[in-house]
């Protein structure tokens, strides 16, 4: 008839506890502010003209991909 007491949980976190150390409000605020800042910078860069550094980078990657594919195709023939 003597029941043993239930062991307490090792952490102090409870599912309904609103005072957790990590608050999702801060994560959402950081995400939203980063998104707004990134979109603003992207708009300014693309509105002022073509970002040549970005265009060159993409074109170089495309040419290396095309070269790889064409070299592989020649070796198989």
C-alpha cells in the first residue's frame, strides 16, 4: 500500500512553461529582419544595373559545366 514517489524529471522544462531559455519570438524577429535586409540589398543591386561580378561567376560555372559534359560525351564516342 506504500507507493514509491515518482522520480522528478531531470530537466526543469515543462511543456506548458512559457519561461523557457529559448523564445521563438527572437528567432522569428531575427529571420524577418534578415529577410527584409537581404531582399532590400538584392533589390538595390539589381535595380542599379547588372552586377557584373555575379554575372561573371555564373557564366564561368556554366562554361565549366558545358566543358565537362562535352568532354565526357567525346570520350564515350
